[in-house]
């Protein structure tokens, strides 16, 4: 979501004359879009600010000011504290305030002193944002939901991103239509808890995520739909049925479980136990047998014993994930778990993380290896590292390299997978699919 938010900030600044540059040294405006989820990410902001302070001073000596901004969840959580620790910062604003960026830039130039904006405005920022454009992309993010009311006891998101809100169905469809008309073929719907999506549909009450996806599947040219991030206890039958019925909905799901121990899941306030999770996976796989799953894990949550950790390892064996993010528990200020007794020593967390990651990596390698010799449709959406090479994504989110002419960019092609590496696949081009054989509404219309 931070990538998406940064893109939107770029869109907002374009009309007042800003364009993105690759390095900060000669930028008139530098925005650090920050993450507060773990301590490491949050602390990185201050080390980056130290470097930027020097760049700002060099530019000031040359008579060219540099405006320095801190955006995102660290800004939301630490507001004043940032200005105290780094008084050379000119702007601090949270994730719900960035639509006011042009106004804030003007204020910084006009007034003395820093601008601080960490309000949750009554009207959604989306009402003020310009329509997203394809800008040459074939795959794009689209925020449909923000905020979280689940209050997992380890997590800062409900405090930094605020309460769950959903964008109206018509707005999402309009944005997706605009992106598709500009050449985007794959959209990933975003939300901190995207399963909480309940968007107003004019005259129809609200629509669930599953129903929203069904509506998006009617958009011409939109051949692939994904969504993230999911909260298992809120996956409903509409969504499961969407996996069964909607061809454009890709067979890959990021479904964070966090732990395999019921005791720990309860202490995390997760609202699902290990067997609920496994049952949900079974239902999803019945709906879409080739569904590939990835997950998030936290090791070393307060009170986690060897037996609890073993339950996590057992769950990984049972579910067979194809990829995962795993983290050492990081106590976050203001969250209930940070105050719990039984904090786990760092060396134990490191040991557990290593064992878990070995298992998860083996699962990913086996999944990639299993693709060798198979045919896969791949959306080619970028240049590869070597000349004549393009890179794309399989339906299961694997990165795939292929030798292919440049005019294949933006096409969904059939590949035969020839080799598997730990983080990617290599394929050879079978025939490029004629446009009408690509998945999607247009294909159905012709059938
Ligand atoms: N410590 C470690 N990992 C965390 N996550 C969220 N909060 C914490 C924390 N305090 C992880 C969870 C979540 C992912 C985005 O980050 O696994 O799913
Ligand atoms: Fe954080 Fe996700 Fe739990 Fe919400 S559901 S509190 S975002 S971990």
C-alpha cells in the first residue's frame, strides 16, 4: 500500500510542477513514505533522515532549498516526536492526509516552521485524488479498503491507519475502468484488511469483496484480478465462490496465519484457531483446486513456547505454502502485546525464525520445481536483466523470465517452464495467445 500511496503522491504533485527523480541528491522535495509495522522499519526513518539532512545542507549552501517530508505511518504515530528529533524536517503528514500535499507544499514555502498534518479527515482522501492513470503499466494496485478494526495485539495498523472504511463500488469500478482503458491488464485490490470490504453500491446497499470482484470481471481488458491482504476470519462464501466462478481471479492468495498455536493465536486476538485456518484452506481449495497460498508468520510472540513454535512448523507442513513473509516479534509502543510478560529472548527468536524460513523456503523451491515442464500463462510486464529478455508473473505470482520480442510487453503469453530458481522461473515462448484467447470478459463475449 505504501507503493500505491507513493504513486498517488506523485500524481498529486505533477500538476504543481514536480516529477519523480531517481536519487534524492538533486530533488527539490524529498518525501520519506514510512512504515511503522516493526521497530526496524521505523528506526530506519531516523537514519535516512540523518543522511538527508546532509544533502539538504549541501543544497542550501548552493542556494537551492530542499523540502524534506516524512509521510506514512511513522509520521502518523510519532508526529511531534519526529519534529523534535529531526527539527530540519519541513513536513510531517499521515496516510490519511496526503491529498493535501499541494497545499502543504505551498504552506512550507509561504510560512516559517514545519507543517504537521496527522488528522483523520471526515471526508475520504479518495474524494480529492485524481483518477489513477495506467502510465504505461500493465499491472497496477488499486486501494479499495483502508484501516483495520481487528486489533491484533501485536499490530500498530489500527492506530496508524484508523478504522475500516471501504470505497464506494462505483468509484472502484471507475478507477479500474480507467486503468484498463489505459492498458492495465492486472489489478491488485488493496486493503489493510481487504476482506472487510463492504462498499456502498448505489441502490443495492453494500457489496462484499466477492461481489466487487464479480463486477470488476466485467471490465473489458481486465484479465487478472488479485487482492491483498486477507484476514482469515473474514473470508466469506461470496469470496470463496468468486474463486470458484471467476476466471480472472488469480489462483493465488496471501492469507496471513501468524502462528499455528491456538494459545498464541488467542493471545494475538486473531479470531481463528489453527484448525479454523486449515478448514478455510480446504474450502478455498475445493473451490479452486490449484489455489496457491502464501502467508505471514510471527515467531517469538510473548509466551511462545517450544511446543507453540512446533505447532507453527506443523501447520506449515500441513498447508504447504508456496511463499511467505516471516518476522521476529517486534514489540510496538502502545500495543497490548508489548506489555505482556514472557517476552522471548532474541536468540530464541532468531533460531525459530531460521528454522521456519528453511521450511518455508523449501516449500517455495518445491513449488517452483513442480512448475518445470508445465505450460503457464504469463503476463509480461517488464524488461528482464539481459537483453532480449522480458519478465512477467505466472498466475501463482512467480516471477518468470523469457526471451521474447519487446512488442510482447503487456501481453499474456503461454510459456513452457524450463527451469526453476529459488525466486523465479525461466520459460520459453510457445505461441503468443491471440488477443481473443486471453482470459477475460472480451473472451467470454466472443465465445
Ligand atoms: N512484530 C513482528 N511482525 C509484525 N507484523 C505486524 N506487526 C508485527 C510486529 N509487531 C507482521 C504480521 C503482518 C505483517 C504485515 O507484519 O505478520 O501480517
Ligand atoms: Fe494488523 Fe492485519 Fe491484525 Fe489488522 S488484521 S490488526 S492489519 S495484523
